[in-house]
């Protein structure tokens, strides 16, 4: 992940991060309580499910992911993809930094520690879509 515009530069209005998405990766389906996200596909093709809507988004496409709506995105391959994500309001970019620090601890942090951090940022997960998505797109590595 690459931080392009931090919230401090926008008065907290929004932040922009770039996510590379390797083939075979799926982001665990989740809900943000506090942020809306707008993803712009820079390279490759990603699929996304937002609520009951599923889209295949190629380079140049946008995907809107409003707060309080379950969503996920994935790259079934074969090529890598990149998205530019605008997060509004800003602040959630701090989650990525805190998570990276937590995951570098030795020994590895407990699931409770990781999910506790998620809870602090209003992030919850729901894996109910995964079996159906993997039956269509094959087994993917969840991040």
C-alpha cells in the first residue's frame, strides 16, 4: 500500500491510498462504520461486491463503497491490478499503519489484538459471501 494523500493535507476531509492487488487475492468482506470509499482502477481488472451488487471493474472504472454496506474486492487473475482509493473522511489510513506495526510483532499478535484494532476503527467482517465467490472464482488468499 502506498499513501498518496494523507488526511492531514486535506483537513481530515479525505485520504488517498494506492493498493496493489496480486492475482488470487480477495479482501475479507467488511463494513466500515465511519468511512465511504471510492476506488478507481488504475491497472488490470478487479471484481467487487458492494451489498447485493457485483461488478467487474477494469482500468478506468470507479467502484463506490458507502459506509455501513458490506463490501469486498478481489483479483481472480491472471494479471496484477492496482486501485486508487479515496477514503472519506480521512483517518482510516492510520489503521493500515497501526495494523502493519501490530503484524510485525514477535510473537505474532493474537486474533483478539488484531480484531480489537479493527473494532477501534469501526471495521467489522462477514465471511458469508466467501464460499459462493470461491465456487465461481476459485480459492483465493484472503487479506
